[in-house]
C-alpha cells in the first residue's frame, strides 16, 4: 500500500513538473508576442501622430 501511495505521488509530481514546464514555455512565447505587439503599436502611434501633425498644418 505504501508503494502505491509513493507511486501515485511520484506520478502527480511528474505531471505537475510537465505542466509547469509547459506553462513556462507558453509564458515565454506570450512575452515575445506581447513585445512584438507593443513594437507594432509604437509604429502605428508614430504614424498616426505624423498624420495628425500634417492635418494641423492644413
């Protein structure tokens, strides 16, 4: 009985470690995607600001 408990515990720990690793990888991918989106946002913001400045001069 004790071995069964240890086996079950070991299986759960291994499963949790796999999930943790998967979540860490997903977190890295999301950080990269977020950085890309923030950079795109800055480009769009700069372009919009330039257009607005041209319109102010009209």
